[in-house]
C-alpha cells in the first residue's frame, strides 16, 4: 500500500531546513537506512551536488544516508533499489522537465503505487505528486514535454498556499483567484488542495491525514472553496 | 516603424480600468477610430463577450469602437483590416494557447513589425509581447503548444514586477529569485524587464521609453540586476 508524504514547504520561517517537522520525519522514516534524493528542482539555481549535500546533512541526523539521483540517472530502473525517494522543492517546471528527460516518471509512479517505494515531496516535489503541475506557483523557466505529473494522488496540489492579502495594493491575482481560473477551463475537473506552509498530507494504510496543525483549503470545480482541519476526515475528492 | 505600448497592468489600486494612464492613451491612439481587442486571457474567468464589453466601455470615452477578436477568429487575416490591436491581461498561458489555436501569432507579429498595426498590451498582453512567456507570474492553467511568444521586442517582460517583501514570513520565492532561476538555465540568454505597476514601455520612432514615472528593473544573465529611470536611455539589451 502506498506511503506518501506531501509537505507544503521544506522550511518554515525562522527554522532550519526540514526541522519544523522532525517528529513527523522520524516516524515516517523508521526502518529506512538509505534514501534517493532528486535534486532537479534546483532552488535558487543550486547545483545538484550542492542540493544533495544540503539534504544529506539533514538526514545524517536521522542516520539515513542519501544518494543523489544524478548518480543513477542513466539507469532509472535503479530507483527500484531504494525503499524511499525524496523529491526536494525548487522550480516545478525544471523538476518535471528533468524527470521526463531522465525517464523517471513511470518508474517512480509505479513503485510508489505498488508500495515498494515510499515517497516524500516538499513544495515542487509535492506539486508533482498531483495529477498535473497546472496549479504550481512557480515561474515557467523551461518548457517541459507535458504538464502531466506523477499522479500519486487523484487531485492537484497547491503548496505554499496563502490566503488573499486584503490590505495589498498590488494588482496581481490572489492564489484563490488563480485556482478559480484553473477551474474555469472545462477540462480541469480535478480538485486542488491548497496546503499552507507547515502543513502536509500523509497518506498511508489507505488513509489521508492532514499534518501540521493548520487547516487546508479545498477547491473543487463549481463548488465554494472550503476548509478542512487535521481532525476532519479527508474528503472524497 | 513599429509602434508598441506594453503596460505592466490595466489598473492601479483604487483607480478604474485603464484610467491611470489616460493622457498616455489619448496620445497613443490619436487618429485611431477602431480597435481590435483580444480577450482570450479571460481574467477571473470573464467570458470573451464580457471582457470585450469592459474594454469597449473604456474606449468609448475616446470615441474608439472596439471589435472582439472572437468575432473574426475564423479568419486571422482580418487582423490586417485594423490599425490597432489591444491584448488585455488575464492568464498568459490561456492567452498564448488561444493565439496559437486561432493562428494569430504570425499575423500579429508581422503586422506590428511592419508598422501596419499598432500594438498595446496590458499585463499578460505585455508578457506575450516579449520573446517567450517563461517569465510570466501566472498559473499554468493550460498547456500551450509552445512558450514562444510574439517577439515584438528582443527581451522578456515581467509585468506586475514587485520588490522582495523583506518583512514577509512566507517562504515562496521573491520575483527577483524567480528571474534568477530563469537565468540559471543556459538557454535563457535574453534579458528580462521587470515593469512595476503603473509603468509601461512605449516603443515608437525606433526608440524605447519607460512611461509612468517609476523606475524599471533590468535582469541580464550573469549581471547584477539594475534600475533604469524614465529619463535614462533604454539600455541595449
């Protein structure tokens, strides 16, 4: 059975990388000794090696060793040698482009689906866990061969979800308006889960739980957006 | 010779649609009696007809009649019957997708280039005046056949440019960081002009002028971003 953790962000303001969710991670990675890290999203243009080193330093505290995906890229089947994969945040378009380029989409999707590979994503890495990347917040710095993503869940994600700033004088659209525009296209029938920073979705034993204490905002086509709290049953969307 | 006006936004906070730039528009549209309006960007999901009506109401004050592009879409060559085209803001992906769908890219690009068609864009409509839409802020609600845009100028635009909010606790990337990520890709060699709300670029008589009184921010690969003021000569980028 699939085991998936989709986090809105890797860091919350004022806390070091992946520290805010330490108890969650320690439980999630019980029994895992080695992790495959996919650094392709390259936040702020970090190199694959630099980004992998940052990840490795964090997981060393949990006695988990980290291998960067760029060390296995000529052989995506090697992903199956790992029990866990973590896809870090950065630019969603670049990430998805490289997952296609290195033929990793199918093997990740199938291995997570069969329960052989536990998945974690942060930010862009969570976004691509959804059906498509049509609801990313990122700048489209590269044209990927498709917007279709890993489809580990049957909805879309909007990480770093932020409520409209009613005091703002800036005329850019609010996140909620953007998601409404997404649903104004009749082919976009999937729901969108807006995950606030600090939140995550933990999917295991056939159940979905909202982590982090905050509520999440659910957008379905032709429905008023609504909130769910961590104690609510996750809706059938 | 080309005559092009690329505005960062159609409205500034607290002012009605296209009112903040009235003197500029009155001068720009001197001698124009009829305008082709392209409503495909559909802000907030407005229909083509609703959006065209909004535009027509504004231009009526200048005694200019407005025809919506959806009334000529089966014959893009009819664009040549007009002396002026205005592409309104909304979603850049949807806009570009429909310009490809209705085969309007080449005819607009060529007619503006030859000086037969004067161009105005606001927001998404300015974005697509650049080489590509790789530096849009919009949500990718639809997958267009390409990110290549009208290329009326030899750089990219970032409308609604906003400076980093140093007080923010939100972990989403600043606009400047996003544009740096764009330039971290070696194929992205073009400069990006960050246009603050209220600003525009007026291109006529072979010259580019920055309108609206504010400075603009220029991003070139491997260079520190810099500001230009409306009294500066526009840089060769």
